């Protein structure tokens, strides 16, 4: 019993107990390949987040080790993320007031808070809340984040710096810097060269990762040519291992980070959940969303305690690990171990790493978030979804990352309420020779049955749409012939009914009864019938007011079986 519980809570233990010898070499090889990407990408995203470069390595090492223990996915790679880094910068930098030590402490606190939220969400099985980030919103905010990241890296790419204030002011400052001749030609050459190496090797799909080749070449050239004094470089990393860096914090800092932590937790898990499910499906595995949420939470807490910042699963490094042959969480452990070796033995190497090369790495990664094709697909398929995506995009650029996403979520919820408030509704009729009853608005050849009106309302009935339902049925009956004696509600799409809608339903029934018309419910779901019973309406709506199908209701109302179906296409296909 204890062993089963331990394996459930710590999937890494279960993997270790079932580890196969054949996995060892692929895991070691994948870990080695992965490390070559983890170091430059970690440094790059730390800079995007406005933090010292070593924090990007801490935010990689610790979460990888924690996820190897707590994570349900055997292939997922965690670490700093291009979607989270600009959010972290927007939250942390205004509170840090230019103090790097305070910025690191705030970032660690933010990671712990994000981790606690995710862990609690996993325990309470709240994975469904990520549905608030619908595809249109994700397309919009990721496009905006990609643009923000690219703009933030342009100064380093060009060899100078600007005081970041807002996206529009940053663009103005960059243009002014170019006009004033502040561009460092050497940095620009390194940036362009790094971009070229990354893109060419990516397009040719060679076994050598383009990021690794670009970083190694740029570092080697800087050292050989002695350019580290004239070229902006990352700088040597401090020696030693990750350590607690949470000094100088107050409860006021916790209060200031609550809302951002909720937003980052939502985004981190939404991206991780999609990635986890995708790779699990490829490998024929199952991943529990709640356990995934708790594992991401534990990894964030561990990273935050030891000098890191909020992280999520990586959509760029996970495929690299998979393609390199990763079989288990040992790949991440190997990557973390090799990064520790790097920090202990060769931290000075980054003193030769041009900032322009790191900027190129980050810009390429950010460009991967851009989904112009996805936006135009939304425009083609659903104008409301396209509007939500554009709102998320503009909201992030104009109001800020967290605020912009919040605006988009509110709009998304508003669109949902609008759909439920004014759903599609239809009058159904008969088409000769075809089974069933069909929407007369879509089938002009259809006909209304004499004395019978059949209506359908495609939404749950609740306080906001009960009146619309009532008005629609009354208007349809009024527009029909004066000899209507039966109204049949095709109730299959109605999945719920609240007390306000029940009152509207009773008023409608009274209206119809005053005209000598009987209201019949066809195909009503059992739970909705239970609601009517719970509301005490069993006498008002006895069993004879319900029919199993619309056809059965029609046959009962006409007193005869439908007789125009002989030799239909249905019968011929049989």
C-alpha cells in the first residue's frame, strides 16, 4: 500500500524501479544534446525576464531535478519559457527599482507562489480552469508576447541598451539609438551571423542544433579575436551552486504578486498540459492533468527556493530531447548534472559569449510563437474568435501582459454568455421522403405539419435566455396557422433549466393552454426531467406530455404513423 502510494505521488520513483538497461545510453545521449541548448536558452530567458543570467540556469537545474521526481511525463523538459519571461519582467522590474538582488528575490517569491497555486490546483483537480485560455486567446497573446520579446532583444542584437518602459517607448528608443549612430557593427555582425547559422541548420535539419552551433562559434570567435573588451558580452557567471536568495522580502511583496502569480500559473499549466498530452499521445502513454499540475507546482516551488523564477514545460527543448532518443526523466537529470559541472568548472566561458548571439537565440525562439496562419484561420472560420484573438493581442501590447490576458478572458466569457443568451433556434418541419424533422430556415422545401409547430432551442434554459425562449415560441405559434393544436419542443439540446427559466416555461404553457394548444416535450434528457420533478411540476407536466422522439410526438399528435417514407434513401442504402 505504501509503495503504491509512493509511486503515485512520486512517478520518478516508479520509473526508477522499472528502469530498463536499454534506456540508459539513449537517455545519456539525449541529456548531453539537451544540455547544449539548456545553457544558452536559460541565459537568454533570464535576460528577457530582466534577471542576472545565472538565474536562468538555476531556474533550469532545480526544476529539472524536481520534475524528474514528481512529474508524470517521462519526456517533458521544464525550464524558463519564452511566454513567461516577458510577464515576469513586467511584474518584477517595477517592484525591484533597479536592484538586482531584490529582483532575484521577488522572482523566487513569484515562482513559489505560482508553485503553491498549481500544487493546490492539482490536489483539488482544477485542471479545467485552463479552458479559460481558449485557442483564440492563446493565439492572440502568444503573438503579442513574441513581438514583445523580439523588440526587447533588438538593442542587444544591435549592440546598445535602452531603458525599458513600454513596448511603444522601447521602439521609439531603438529607432532613436539607430538614428544617433549607437549601433555596434561588430555586435550586429555577430547577431546576424548567429541568426543565419541557427536558421540554416534548422532548415537543413542537421543533427547539430543550430543554437548550439551559433553559440559555440560566436564564443570561439570572440575569444580568438579578443573582442570581449569591445563587444557586449554576457559576462562570467558566479561560481557555485543554486542557493536560497529570498532575503529582504515583506508581506507587501506577497500581496503585490498574488494576481500575477494566478495569471502565470494559468498560462504555465495551459501550455504544459497541451504539450504533455501531445507527447504522451505520441508515445502511447496517459498523463493525468491534475498530477501534471501538481508536478509543475512542485518544480516551481523548488526553483523559487533556490534562486530561480517561474517556469513551465518547454515546447522547443522537449522535442529536442525526444528526437535525441530520450526514454525517461533521467535525460533531465543528466542535463541538470552537466549544467552544474559547467557552472563549477567553466563559468568564465560566458565572459566570451556575445549578448548579440544570445539575442539571436531568443528572437528565433520567440518567432516560433508567432502564428499568423492561425489568426487568419480564425478570421476565416469564426469572426467572434478572431475578434477575441485580436483583443488579446492588442490588450497585451497596450495594457500589459497580465492585464491584456485578463481583458481577453473577460471578453471570452462574455462571448460564451452571448452564445448561451441568444442561441440558435429553429422551427422544424417535414421533408417528404427523408426521415426526421429539419430546420425550415435551412430547407425551404420543407413544410410545417398541419396543426403542429415543432421548435428547437439550442442551449440550456437559464435566467438570461428564458424570456427569449418564451418570446420565440409565442412568435412562431402566432405566425403559424390559427388551427395549431400542438407545440412540440425538440428538447434534446436543452441540457439544464434553472428556476427563472421554469417560470418562463410555465407562463408559456399558460399562454398556449389559453389558446387550446398542448405543449409536448420530445427527447428531453433525464437530468432535465429530474429538475422539473424537483421543482414540483410532476402534476403540471405528467408523463403523457413527454415523448421519446419528435417522430413519436408527431405520430401521437396526428393519431397516425408517418406514411411518406416508403422507398426512401435510408431504406435503399440498407
